């Protein structure tokens, strides 16, 4: 595949796409110029897999949220160990190889690692340049990766230098500024009283700059240094900010983020050049690696949990949420706002089922800004979401609320939270239960349990109606997240669904061919239509099994239109 500036489409040649054997000499590239030449299609798969695995690490272990302290070195060590665990068909992954202390600059392994680094970056640009959600994810992860690499070459090496009695080496940052023509003016301070005073003022909030450090400082226009000014890591004088070499890392990453965003926007205009060649390949790799709805990750306790994204929540709410959380969700979708109690209960629940902080902010923001200005959301609501995830205030990693706490809460007028079995009047509760497929006999049973104030058991009866073949504790439901987890297990283990074709697999098969649908012959088009009908049949059976009238009607209409 061609990465150069010429828009002319390249042709496949004996299993290769145009991308070349260049002399990759930069350990820390800004990715300003794409490589050219040839690369084997098999390597495309391997390189994309390798880079996606590396970027995943920085989705979980973000450096930008770590303060400047000795904890930073520990955090870098954690990332370093995680990166070493990433398997690559090339041996060590390219990040581990490039930062290996024992390999010289001209080592063959390093040369190959540089090549994989640059080619894999530009391959992923093709996929992540559109839509905005994917673009944002990619830019954030690549910026975190660059931040790690710069810190590893400065702070990471500082620990080694301290043990050996050597001084810290900040030349990597200076070289990167010089090589990429970043308009930052270096100032080498001497031993005069003025220079010593300026060095002291400019580095007063930096633990990594010592009195005898001879690294240059940088004089930057105030408006170009807002990141470090905000963090109080610059000395301001006469409209300029004086910044230490170490603190330039933040400004370099900001500049990289801006340039990458611009490059992705330009690339999106020419994305159709690769729509039928590399994009389907990279798309399939991405779906397997990151975007699968059933992908698992390890949480802080080492336990595997599912990853949930905002686009999954509507379907999950209908199929798997307990009544208390489904009620909050429907209220949020209807009113585009929920009060503090609802945000707290629901936000922690979503966190518990696998919604990341970044996605939680996006989910609530997209809903709230339908009624209020984005600036108002950022000012009044973002902090609370970050607080729930332990990123603000006391920085406590809060757990989702259990049924006892929810039952004992006292919702006020206009509040969306609470236990429906306790806080709903019977008319509204009955209406909800009937809509979810609960029959008259079970309704009477639930009504008796509600009158006895046995709300957990009533919720357990409701769960059994939804999943008749799945056994739960005799105590009933004692935690909303337990309801969700057991509901997910029931779907996966339901013996009456084992023979159904998995919807994800049909999506994967049809999705691989749809971009080129207009070029397919009639037989293959008939096959695709059959597969779509099979998928709709699968959805219809699941809807009937779950007594979901709305989905039954919707699926029937889609089938009619397709026929």
C-alpha cells in the first residue's frame, strides 16, 4: 500500500502492497512522513496486532493522570513490565526492543523495530481517521505512548543513572525538538546569579531537575505553554514561559496530538483509496482485538470483566439490567438528565459492568448536552464522574452500591434512583413488569413479596421469569451488578440457544464483504441476503424467548423490508 502523498491507487502484486524497506533511523519519530515501498500482507496482520496490543496497555495505565512524584517512576516500571508481556511474532515487541539498554543504535533488531513502529502507526491511521470516536481513541493512545517513550528515556534512565553515579540525560528531548523543527528556543543558563536564580524559579516544582543539571531551559511564548503553566511548571516573565527540558515533554505531546489530529482529518478525505484493500483487513483485526462486545480485561483485583462501550448500553439495558438501573437508564434517555442520586447510583453501576472513565464521560456528556451547553456539562458534571472513578478528590476507587443501600435510600421528587420494588407504587411497578413479560400468577407472587418488604426475593422472582433455566441464590438478588452478571451468564449458557448462529459471527462474515457489495456476483449477493435473514431470525427467536414485544415487531418489519 502507498503511504506517500500521491493519491494514485497502488495495485496488489504477488501478495504485497506498496510500502518500503527504508533506512528507519529514528527511535522516537513524530511520524511526520509516511514510509514508502512494499510490505507483505501477512506482515500487515502481525504489525497491526502488535501495535494494538501496545496501545491497549495505555488505555488501562494512563501516564497523564499520574502526578509528578516518585510514583511516576513506579508507574513507568509497571508499564514496562506489562509491555514486556506482549507477545509478538517478531520476538520482543518494538517498544521493548527500542528501549532496551543493551542494544546499540545500529543493532539489526532495533532497525527492524523502528520499521515496525512507523509502518504499524500509519496502517492504523487508515482505520482510525474516521469516525470521531475512533479518531479520539487513537490520538489519546498514541499520545500516551509517546509520553511514555519520552519519560522512559528521561525519568526511566534517571533511576539507572542514579545507581551508577551518572547525571541525568535530557538530550533525547532536546534532539526531538530539534529534529522535528519545533519552534522552541533553548537557553543554556550559566553560573551567574541571574542564571542560577532563573534556573531555580523555572524548576521549583520539578523533582527531576537538580541544581547542577546543565540541561537547557526553553523560552516559549506564554500562549504556547498553557499546559505547563496550568500545572505550575513554568516561570513567567515578560510574556514568556521558561520551561525545563523535562517539562517540555508535556508540550511536545500536545504538539504531537495537534499534528496527529490534523493528519487524520486530511487522511479521512482520501480514505476511499484503501476502502476495498487494507481497510477490511485492519477492520477485522481491530474487531477481534479491541472492539468485540465480549472482550475481557483484568480489573484491579486481577478478575476478568467485560468491557462495555456507550453504543452497547441501550441493548444491555433492555436485556440485562436490573429494574432499578433500567429505570434510571430510561429516565436518562427520556429527559436527557438525571439528578445527583441517579448519576451516582447509575454511574457506579456502569463502572462496575466495565464502562471506562473515558466512555462514561462521553456517555453522560452526549446525553446531557441535548439540553444544556457542553461547557456547562464540563464545568458541573465531569468532576463528579471522575470522582466516582477515583481520579478526583480523595481518589478513592468507589464500588457500585448494593441492594441494601439502594433500598434504604430515600428518592426525592424528580429523582430517578431507588428500588422499584420498594419505591414504585404498585400500578407503575405492575406496568413495568407486564411490559417485561411477567404473567398474572407471578405478578401475584411478586405483589405478596413486596407487601412483606422482601424486595430482594421479589427481584429474584423477576430474574427467574427473564431467565427460567438459570439458577440464582434463594435469597434473591442482593446487588444490581450481580443481576447483570448472572443475566449475561444465562444468555451465554442457555441450552435452547446453542444451535443458533451467533450474531457476531454473521456480522463478521457479512461485514467483511459489504464494502465491495456492488462488485459481487448475483450468487454471492443472494448468499449475503440469506445470511442477513438468518441474523434477523436469530434476533426474532431471542426476542420471543425474552418476551420482548418491541424487538419482535422491529425484527419482523426488517425481515419484511429485506424480502
